């Protein structure tokens, strides 16, 4: 799955070249028209076949604008967050709404999955991160530490940690199993709006509002490696 996390118009993809050395994913993308595109349009999520351009389905259920999406290709599941303060879990083969995860006091602004721990994380304008059990949707824990909206999340299964960015200008690193705050990475002068990880390089990239500054942090010790200036950070980072 690939996730581009601007606040509006979130996009997720499924499909692509299959790695024959790995166990085939349970999701048969051919049944969905090949590669698929999931886009948020107001309160709805539109599923489109990239091979034909045909709209396959419009998922309806949220009562507020959909702000974020994340996709588990292997299980054929889509998670969406919304201004209605909920996270919803969808089956992409049957197009059914499987669960509604409730608990945030303000809009859900970010979602991220961890396949290793079988959990989904949601960030909110209430400043919290909630951890939910993947299969049942049960609420497992609430991570508290940010002072303003949680704008973005990135899970690193290799290290068992979660990174969050916030309107308070910080990136925070959490232990996924316990929810313990491990580090606070400070240095941005504006709200952090995007995070992406490169575990192979041991790097965390964080972009701030305005799109002109990207900071590169050491994934393990949290030290700032460099600050890059340019026009690449405003609409989400993906490597």
C-alpha cells in the first residue's frame, strides 16, 4: 500500500507487481479490476480501477469529510478516518463496512497500520493517538503527549515503533507494544504535516507546513542528521 497523507483528497493504491518469493496476498486485485485507486471525496470513498478507469464502488458511511486512508493489501482491508471522529474498517472485496471505531473527541486526522502487531493507529485533532485491535476493532490504548492536532503517523514494524507528527511542531517516537513515549524530536518551526520512514537507511523524514523544509532524523537515536530546504514537504512524503 502507498499512502499520500494530505488532509483532503487522501489516496491509497493496491496491486502492482507481485513478489514471487513472498506469500501471495489474500486480496485478488484482478477481482477488483486490477490495480485500484481509493480516493476520499467528501464523506465518501471512491474505488476506481486503474486499468479501466471504471468506478467500482462508492463506500458510504462517514457523516463527515474523510481526511485519511490506509490500506492493507494482504487482507483486502481499508481504514478511513473522518471529521466525524471515527475510524471505519472496510472490506474491499465485498465493499462492506466491517467496523466503526469510536472514541476520539475531535476529528481523526491520520491512520497507520502495523501488520507485525495486528493493530491500527489513529491520530486526532484532540492531540491523542489511539491504538485499536486489527480484527475486532477493540480499543487497546491511548497515547498522550502532543499538545495540538496529530497530523501524520508512520509505523516502523522493523523497530516496533510509531512516529507521529503534530501541529505542535514535534515528531514523537512511541513504543508500539507499550505506548511509552521514547523520544520527542524537536526542531521544526511550523506544524509537522508529513512523515515517511526509510528503515534501510535508518532514517525518518519529516516535512512541515508550507512545503519548504524537510528534516532527516536518525530512526534509532533520534538525532537530527540534516535539514533540507526545497519544495517537497507540503503534500506528503513517500520514498
